């Protein structure tokens, strides 16, 4: 089955740039989405179709996808960005999620 | 405003059954592909399955761990999505989210309903 691999944790200082990767076989040939989830809350879509931002998502969130790796980049990271982040892609008619990355802002 | 209200969770014994519901409003439900995603306690997101709109065939797809045990259905007259769960296992314990969007991306999520499978 198709697997998406994310680092378990990433740390960033406030105001710096955070990058979270998602690896999968030929992932660049698929669209990648990213979801943010804060404790006790439902997930929120922050990037879809590799690099599109839904309405209401700040411009500091951006995405890219090439080769075997998709990357979520948060520029000027703020304390409110501390959360779990999940990548997602489709394999045939099945959605796959990465294992999630805990972003710590410290 | 799009609203998805998940309900029907609870405590059930292994081997038992449960039916979840998701009441939708704020969009044209009959045109939407609807999905279920679950999250075991302290774990990541796991896709359960989806049902396409009737205009797109109304077919369903499921994740391997639930195929043959879970059934997704919809009642477009009541704007409601269902998840029938049979032969439940302890590993099915999770918060179950109803979600939808543009078929491939999940823009809208319910608040989730907790299913606990335990003897």
C-alpha cells in the first residue's frame, strides 16, 4: 500500500521559517494536501493541490511538491501555528495520510 | 455556512455494531462526495472511506482495514451521511469525523464522534 512518511517532530523559533516534509513514492506525480490540527479540534485544510491556500489561511503558509517529497513551509512562524500537521495524497481511489508532524514553536 | 454534525458514537462491545450519522447543511449535499476520517486516541488521521454523489455514480471506496465491515451510505432527501460499522474491533476505537470539500480535498469537517470498542 502507498505510504506517506513525515518526521514526527519539527521545532522552530518564533518568526523563523518552518519546513515540514512528506515523502512518498513519486509523490510529485500526485497532488498533496496539508491539514493542521490543534489539540481537541478538528483538522483544518491549510494547503491543497500542492500549493493552493483555502480562503482564510494566512499567506505565511505555502507548499511545494516535486520528486518524492512534498513540503509545507510556514514563514514567520507564530505561536498560534503550533499544532500537528498531516500531509495527504490519493492513491487510486484511496486517500492516504502521513503519520503527522508535531510542530513546536519555542 | 457549511455545517457537519456527527453523531451516534458510544461504547460498544467487540463484535458489535454501531451506526454513525452526519447531518449536513449550508451546501448542496446531493452534489457532494462525502467521507469519513477517523483518529484513534493519541494517533494520526486515518481515511475510512467515501461515497460519491449520485451524479458521479454514488459508488463507495473503503480503506483496507474496514472493507467488508463498514458501509457508507447517504440520504440526499435528508442531507445525511451514514457509517454502518459491523464486526467492530478494539482497534476501531477512534473519533470519527465526517468531512467533505471538492471531492479530493477536505475543506469542511464535523466535530467528530467518539466510538469506543471495549468489553
